[in-house]
C-alpha cells in the first residue's frame, strides 16, 4: 500500500492563467508553466518515488518530464481532468451568463462529466495506489486532484469544498494512525 501519495498539479497553461475550464483540451505549458515544472523537479530532487503516475494530457505529462520523471512515468487515463462539456474553454462567469448559478462541479453543462462519474474513475486510481508499495507521485489536474484527495480520505460527496490546488503546487496524502489523511496541501 502506498505509504504516501504526492500530488503535483501541472504547470500553468494559457487557460489556467485566464480561468478557462480545461478538461480534455490538450494545452501546452506557458513559459511560466515550464518554470513551475522545473521548480517542481528541484523541489522533488531528494525525494524517491516507487512509481510516478500522470494524466494522459500534455500539460501533466510535460510537467512530469520537466520535473525529471520522464523515464519512469506511467500514464493513467483515469487521472484525466473532469470533462466540462460545453463549458470547456469557457470561464465560470461566461457559463453563468447562460446558466445562472452554474458551478463546474455540478456537471450542469451539456456533455459534462458528473462528479459521480469522475469519482468512479478516481476510485480506480485509489485502488491502484493501495496496490503500490512505497511513495507515489501523481501528476495531474486541479479538480481531479481534489477528488483524489477526497476519495483517499473516504469523502464521496462535496469534493468541491476541499481547497484548490494551484498550478505547480504539491499535496501529500498519507496515513495517520492507520487512517487515510491529507498530510499537506498546496505547497509551492
């Protein structure tokens, strides 16, 4: 069983900078995102990982590669970001102009993945993590990382209430007295 799961959110993209919802659109990192990924590598240089998992999207894979894990990373499709449907590429404010009170977590846009659907994907990741010994690094996305943390500690509802994970930041999931816990969150 993974003793610790370190979560790294990918580096900055044009859409993360502008607040546009980025699910399946395969964006490159900005220059700032490249710097964040390299800084992540420096931060993790003295940490050893049994396994490095990443989302299939370029922004996560490139972050993992620039951080120095390109030779060992394993792509896990279940780590992909939430599918936003017609909200893809739009900001919350733009969506709320069309649908008053719209919230990305509610899956309330046409073609969007529901929180339950995303939770089922992330549950498979948690199951995989429980089968890996040692320390694991997961390089992923903002919403998916929050759902992963929630599912790790057994929260199946209201994952949106966990704090955000900015681009290029780290979180650590672990155990406290044998119980799953969030050890650290949003470390630059």
